[in-house]
C-alpha cells in the first residue's frame, strides 16, 4: 500500500513540476500572452533552474524507488510536500517586489 501511494505522489509531483518548469522556461519563446513569475527578476531564472534540478532528482528517485527503505520514502514525501508548497506560495502570495502579488497567478504581457 505504501509503495502505491509513494508511486502516485512521486509521479504526480514529477508531472506537476515538469509542466511548471516547461511553462517557466518556454512561455517567452512561444509568445504566450501570460507568464509565471516568482517576482524576483534574475532570481526567477535561478529558482527555475533549482526547480528543474529538483524535478530531475525526483525522476532519479522514481527509477531507484525499489531500493529505498521506508524511512527514506517518508523523508522524500515530506520534501515533495515542502517543495511544492513553497513553489506555489512563491508564485502567489510570496511573490517578490519586482512583480508583487495582484490576485492572479499569471502575469499578463502588454
């Protein structure tokens, strides 16, 4: 039962973070009308790279999940919850000074 829940959470969080990273990196290249921002200017790029690295770490954990014991799985689940919570809060109400929170997750281009 723990393995099924672990797999679901791991695949779901990887999918969410992968789509988020794609949108963060490629929203300007594909000329979308809106973008996501952490409101930190150059810090947006650094946080996007850190988020991408964490996504790759989740992918690695998915492939070696059978060799991980139960305590490590619990630690991985706690870090997944913390990282996703921090990411969502950073994209919304904890947004930086360059583009403060205005009630919308997306920042629309003029």
